[in-house]
C-alpha cells in the first residue's frame, strides 16, 4: 500500500480531502486515515482513493493511511487556521467598507460569513487572507466575527458611529414699546458665541448637531417680560 498524492494539500476544518494511492480497502470502515496522528472519518473508499473530512482538532502534519497492519505515510497537509489579526478602519458609520485581515478565509465570498456584533454583513471581496465587509444596518458597536464552515473566530471591536443631520435654529425677538434708548439683547445659544440681537430681530444658527440646545436672552430691561 502507498499514498501517491492528496488533494488539496492545504485547507481548513470541514474541508474534504481526497487521498490517492493503491492498496486501500473499498470498505470505508476498514481504512484508518490520520492527519498528524489524529484520526478522521473516511466517507468514501475505493482501492485507489479515499475521501475524508478535516476535523477542527487537526494540526499541520503528514497524512497516513492504515489498512489492517499496513501503514502508508503521504504528503504533509497544511492546516489553515481561521484567525482575525486586524480590521481597518476600527470605526465608522453604517455602509463603511471594513477590511478584515487574517488567515483561513475562503476566496469564495459565499463560503465566508462576516458579522458585526452578531449582525451579518455583506461581503464585497474575499481572499484567503483578507475580507472586505460592509457595516450593515442595525449593527452596533461590538466584535467583528468570521465564520468559515463550522468554525467561527472573533476579532477586534468595531465602533459604529451614528450619523447626525445638521439642523438650523431660528431665534426671533418681538418687543412692544421698548424703553427709550434700548437697542437690543444679548443672545446665547449652547456651543455658540454670544451675539447681539435687535429688539425686533432675527438670528439663524446653522449646522447644529445636538438634538437639544439652551437659548438665553440677557440685558433685558426691567420693564420687559420674556416669553417663548
């Protein structure tokens, strides 16, 4: 019995590997396949080919086949461990393209699952070492995770930034019978410089991001009352 080749020669947990050679047993249960001394199940068997599945515990090492008392040692199978080493950028809004660097990814987009804090994200591009995912609607700040086959790994947190639409604030003053010589008020708005506004005047503040601001008039004559 001997092993001529294996296909593929590298992969990840859950991948099928075919072992080509001769002297195998056509009954799957009569063959023992070992990856670096760890046994994996044989699903298909013939005299010249065996099919097995890489288990999550497999480490890089030679593939061997045992039939009865005969053992054949074949090529080394390289295990591509799924890992995330970095994400870039680490923060952004919904719709941001995030590059996920690591190893063990699939170059076939549909074989990868990317999530942001548990919310699945669309994937734009994929290679064995890099994925580009789009921050999905509903995502919150939390870890980025990648699933390939039955294996899931968690990477760094991604901070989801909320988008704020700028608002405008218009302040209008109306003064009835102002005292003689009175020429206006001092107007203050949260986050802005104090400005002067006429007794019957109008001021507009643009690009306000806060949902709530404080507005205050000062320099009010004793004979005046403020409402609004």
